[in-house]
């Protein structure tokens, strides 16, 4: 059995080597010092990356959710769409969506729901519910971009299963499923805030 070095050990060794090179290069040219400094900087970045948990990219700034104008637009769009939603028996974003998903993976789950909502619901319906739609799509696209590096390590079976069930429900309901998803943008907004901030 091969023993593994503790996390960050290789980065620490690299930092020490870079410092030794930097000290030796003091007597050499300016280029040598510059090269050693770059090596040290790269080693420090590598060490910092080793220390970060995989899910550290699954975060959004709270300020995204504290902009009164876009909050108002999002909730007005949801309200307007919910008035056109005739199916009040089905809930897309609720307790069932989070079933079996650990708290630390919920932001990743919401990233998946956000991307589906943008690509398969909002863009096909983009000519409706104006003037709110364009601004809300722009805002949600910004959040999606901020979560682009959000991944989880390990098994995401529960996440994928729950997202698949949501997608199937929307598809089965057809256009009324899309209207329902737009009517739940307020729930999407709140769930993103709760899971990702």
C-alpha cells in the first residue's frame, strides 16, 4: 500500500524550494529574482488551492439578493406568471426538490435548477411577461455565470435525480409547466439565496 502525502504537503515543499531559489538568486541577475518570485507566487497559489474545499465555488454574494429593483422585478414577474398558472396542485420548488440532498450540496442543486430554468423555460418564453422578463433573465444569467465553477465532489446521484424529476414535471405539463416555473421564480430566488449565500 502506497502512503499518500498529507494535503498541501507538495505545495509546502514547492514553496520552500521557491524560497531557496529566491534566496540564491539574490546574488544573480534581476531576471533570476523575477523568475524565482513568479515561482514563489505560483507555489502560494497552488497551496491556497489545496486548502480550498471543492464546494467553495458554490457561493453567491448576499448583495445579489439585496437590490430592491431586481428583487421587485423578479417577484412581479413571478406574480404575473402565477396568475396565468391554472395548475395549483403541483409545486416545482419545494421540500421534495431538496429530499436526500445534503445542506452542503444544495447550492449545486439550485445551480442545476437555475440553468434549466434559464435555458428551457425563460428563453423560450422570453417574448412574454414584459417588461420584467428581459431584466430578470439578465440578472439570473449573471448568477448562473457566478456559479459556473460550482461543482461537488463525490456522488451527485440525489441531486441529478431530483433535478430530473423537476425537468420531467415541467416537460409533462408542457407550456403550463413553463408558466408554473416562471410563477415560481420568487421561490427560485429565495432558494438560491438560502442555499448559496
